């Protein structure tokens, strides 16, 4: 495709902080954005020239939105597949429906990863309590984790099974939704690859990032990850294979569990996000091109930017709930890059902002 010239408009489905940072990155390149989101107080509205407040199944609103943009993208993967299919008949949507369908379902993600030769946790499809009990009695190793196949994030829709008797309560917490049982991975650390594939098929990955979670929510990312070079290359190769298989256009993230046994590091794919990702926020201040600019470049058909780091290492710490109240101290710290999402209400567990820092030394994680 030919590159969309400055002045063109990118439509973004979803109005959270990811949409906000995408809109800011687009503006820097002279591209306009139109945010489509159901919530009237969407943080992305503050920084975008056009907005539509409507539900994702409002066809007249979607049609008007399509008429006003040159290309559409999305900032979260729980956009109904039907919405993307509807829009795709009117305008290009990047990434496409195939990538979205894969990433919306944990069974599809893990099956694809296995097909491409990557390792994952052992897994089984579970659609009833009887099925769960049969799989467990058939020898599926305990401890394990039951998860809804769709619409889970930040540990929501998950139940640990520590003993056979937990099966009934774990299944009850799935509320009859199609589920997946996963073996519990005794990982040493978690890493992610945030990468982009351009409209012309060019692939570029950011440095592999090491991620620390607290209460199932990402707390800190460090780049580059403390990971052997061969595992770093393996993780990036898996990301590339997945992107090529899905004919992907845009930025995406693949999360991995890393298990260290002596000199061996085993990587297992956990999940894929078909969008810019929280573990890539450090690129805003630690890379030549941020993940947000990279996504806009890919979606607009521009050449991808350099993913070289601008510091030896970089870290990102999320500001969750009341932690955002620390902004005056962070703003006074000359080494801190504050990103405030402009959300009015600091509810517990809500991502309110983040702070990036460039580090002189590589991180000591792992
Ligand atoms: P997810 O929603 O799949 O990203 O899971 C959220 C977090 O729960 C992960 O980042 C892990 O820390 C933990 N977790 C999820 N699945 C597993 C598993 N199969 N084994 C061990 N920990 C897990």
C-alpha cells in the first residue's frame, strides 16, 4: 500500500490510555485520529480531534466513523469480532480479523504457538464440570489453572486448582463460559516481545522485556531482559513466525514464561496481545521509536522506525490507583519520565499512569 500522507485520519476503536498514547504519537507525525468508544469519559478523547461515543454494535455510528477515517485500528482485543468485520467491508482495518480472532481465544493462541514449534503450558479445552473432572482424573497434572478462553485480562477469569476437590469451585467461577485448563508453569521470570510488522511485511522487534507482576497486574518492566542471547533470539523468532502466520500489520506483544534449569532456559508462550502493550511502554523514553509511533507507522503504511535503544537499559513502573498521587515527586525527579493518563477517578487496581527511567546499567532481574 502507499503510505497515508500527513493530514490523513486514523480511526481508533477503544478510548483508554493505549488509544490516548496512539493518538499522541499520530499527532507528532501529522496524522489525525478519530476515537470510537462507548464511554463518555474515555482518556483518549482529550487528545484526539474527533470522537464518537457509541456502542460497538451501533451500525449507523460505525458507518459514519468509517466514512470519516482512512484506516482503522483498535487498542484492545475485546472489541467484538463483528464490529471489525463490519468495518472491514468499508475501510482497511489493521491488524485484520484473523489476528483478532486468534488473540481473542486462549485455545487458538496456544494451538497456533504449538503449530509453529513453540512451547506452551500443557492445555485442554474445558466446556463443563464433567469435562474438567474427566481431564483431571485422566492425569492432567495438579496444580493447574482454569481460565476463561475469552475476555480475561490482568488475572481476571482465572482459578487455580491446587487439589482435585477445587475442581467444582474453579468451574463455578468460570460461569459456564468456554474455558481452558493450563498446567501451572513454575517460571523463574516472565518476558515479553513487543514487535511490529509493517504493511509491506517488514518485521522489527524491540528488545525483549522482563516483566514483574503484583496482584496479577504488571508492576514493572525492565529492558533488555536478563535472558541468555539464544533465548532472546528464540523469543523474537517465535514472535516473527506468529506475525507472519497471521499476516499481521501493526504492533503486538507475545508474553512468555521463562523456566531456568541450570544452564537451560525454556520459553513457553503464555498469550498474545494484538495491540500495543503495557510491557512496551518503556519504549516511549528508551527507544528511537516508541511502540505507539511504530503502530501508527505500520497501520498508515509508513516504513517502520528504528527499535534501537537510546539507553543501556530502561524501566517502566505502572502507577496504579492512588499511586498516581505521587505525581508531584515524580515530576520533580529529573530522571523520571511521567506519563499521566488524565483519568479522573483513581479506583483501586486502575492503571492511572506510568513512569519511565533510563538506566545506566543493565537490569539485574531473572
Ligand atoms: P494471563 O492472564 O494468562 O496473562 O495470566 C496473568 C498472570 O497469571 C501471568 O502473568 C502469570 O503470572 C500468572 N499465570 C497465568 N497462567 C499461568 C500458568 N499456566 N502458570 C503459572 N502462572 C500463570
